[in-house]
């Protein structure tokens, strides 16, 4: 959850008008060249909206609902806060203070190790082992820092000035404040783009992916990860699911709806994964604690640094803290085999995809690019 969230792109979902241009869903990977013409935009008209279940913001206590468009399959939070309101749903400590840790040092060490691995993963299928990379919604810039250490020319965008300030001042990274569309990079500019838990904060995921495709070079690599609304964890825990996080998460993508949006934008997926180590086990543990009726996301807040707390108000009873810690340890043991199996079958709490941008200059170019990328991935 590191995308700047003080902005929503002009959409207020009223169940009558909500322009999400998501294409039809396909569960099969196809090597055919994407259709050049644009898919008709889904308007999410009222007769196609199905309410699924209510959900409460654990920070403010405000009430929302999760709904799904039966026409395109995309799930969403309703009502979605207006651009002038969304900033109030991000407490002061959300991004942490400059120079202070958000999480225990062991967690941050693990995160940096995983970021280094993801840089190598992108390099494995990229046409260039080094090049120009953009991290959309880069947060505090830790992933960008690992790209820079590997020799990449790095760029970032972030809507939160607080998060961007940390990346600029503490890490010395070039981070633009604003939406990707507002920054307006040149076309065919980047060799690789990363979007780590960003699209769930975007009212129109397919529109953003089309802009990502525009600024990426043909054959460029996209690394994108989102919470998996179609996984067993989301289906079982529902409003207690750690990754639901309304209203900061305004859309809730499954592997099917993410693939549809990627394909429509001009990308073909190369590799999918349902395993995200820094999220999987903890998401299961916190969701299980929420299901037990303990203070929503209490363990998550306890683990955050002193200057990064997100739960305010009355002091939490000691018994709730003790129960969260003790039961959390028990659920932690259970979570390891459960999340591993779920992830291997594509049913985990998150879904991550590596995709490539197709070339439209000639009919066979798309197949050549994607087959080359797949071969590079298989070779390791």
C-alpha cells in the first residue's frame, strides 16, 4: 500500500456512472497479437452493479460497501471518496516520519532483499540488463533504490508529498509528485515500469495501464502486483480481509480482471505468481485475527513504528494486545502451509505479473517479443 493516495482521478462512484474500461475476461494465456482498436468502455450502469457485502474503514470507522459490475467483473468500493476527501483517510503516520522506520528493522531488511530479487527478475526478461525504469506510486523509494544500485536510470512518481519527500531527501531519488498522467512522460521512454500495489488505489486501472503502455518502449517489461480479490483468502474473510482496506483501495482486482486490463492496454503476461513473501503470511494472520473479533488490524498497527501508527482514539485494552500476539503466533504457524499452497494454485492473497509491451509495427513482432521473454524467464 505505497501509492500516493491524496488523489482520486475525478471519479465518484454513484452506481450510475463509473467509466472503467475493462475488457472481457479470459483465463487462458494467448500469444496472439492484441487487437488494435479500443474495447468499448464499461459504464458500470446501475442495473449491472451487484452489492456484495458491507465494509468498514478501520481508521475512521466510516461505512462502505463492496460491489461488483456483473458486466465486466470488476469489484469496487462504494461510495468512492471525492478527490478533496480521500486525503483524510490517510492518517499522519501512514507513510512514517522522515528518518523513522515504518516497520521493525527485520521486516525492512526482508523487504530490501525482496526488492533486490525483483530487480533481477525484471532484468531476466528485459531486452536491456540496464536501462531507464519508472516506479509508479513509488512510496518511500526503496525499490527504486535497488534499481539504482543495479545501474538503472531511475525515475519515480508519487502522489503523497510526504512519501516523495523521504525518497528525495533520505535517498536522493528523482521523484515527481503527481499522477502519471499529470507528469506526462514522453512516449516510448522507459525500458521497465513497476507498479507495486498501486492499481487498487486507482478508480480506472485500465486507463492507467494504457498510459503506462504509452510511455514504455516496445518490448519493455512491466512488473505489477495487486491484492487478489479472487483468491480464497479474500473470499473467506470478506470484510475482515487485511487487504480490503477500504476506502484507500477503491478497486479490487482478481487475476482475471487484471489480465483483462493488461491485455486491453497492450500487454501480454509472461509470468504470474501468487506468492509475495512480505504479504502472504501476515495477511492471513491479521485477517484471521480480524475474523476472531479482535480490534481490526491491531497487530498491524502494533508492528508499525512509534511515528507510523494508523489507529487513533481510545487506548486498546491490554487483553486485546495479548490476544493478538498469542493468537498471531499460532495463526503464523498455520499460515505457512496454507498461504504456500494457495499461492501455488493462484489463490493467494496477492497476485503478481510480469508482462511485456507488444510491438504493433508488424504482425509477427508481438509473438517474437513474448516468446523471447518467456525463453529468458525459463532460462533464469
